[in-house]
């Protein structure tokens, strides 16, 4: 699983970044579409405990929330919620936990204190 940026790919499992060769056009039978929107990737991340998406899904289920309600509580759009789900899940016991959450919150626009509380609660 990876997320594609303009000219790089980032593995969702290990965070490794690589630069694939320029794509060649393929049409007709056998052509593949490698595009996945952030929402699709976020749903896949829900099944992997190493991603914030896993914690978001657990929190959503526990409180009976949908994506829109959870996003509103975090102060972001549902689209930004999908991007948030793709970040590696920080360990609440790590001494750098607060700093990591602050960086993630700054990058996604969510409320850091609420994200930290959610991650601590889910464990």
C-alpha cells in the first residue's frame, strides 16, 4: 500500500519513499489504474494498528460517530480526516508523543489536544 504524490510514492506500512520511473501510457486490455483516493486508502489503514486510521475507526465505532461527525470534532473536513488516517500512529507511552501529535496536527489542521486524547483513549 502506498500513497502517491506528484513524483514520489510513500509506503503506508513502513514510510519508505521511492521515486518510480516515469509511467508509460497503456491503453486497452490489460491497462491498470493505480490511483486510489485518500478515502480508499484511509479505509484500508483502518485495518492496520500502526496507522492513525485504526484509532479513528475504533473511536468512531465506540461513540457511534460517522466520518463527518468525527472530522467536525477534530476541527477538520472529512477529506482531511482521510489524510490524517494515513499517518503512522504514535505511541502514547513514547516521550515524544506530544511533539509528534503536534506535528501531525499542524500538517492536517486538526486540534492537537483532541487527537492526543483520542490516541490515548484507544491506546
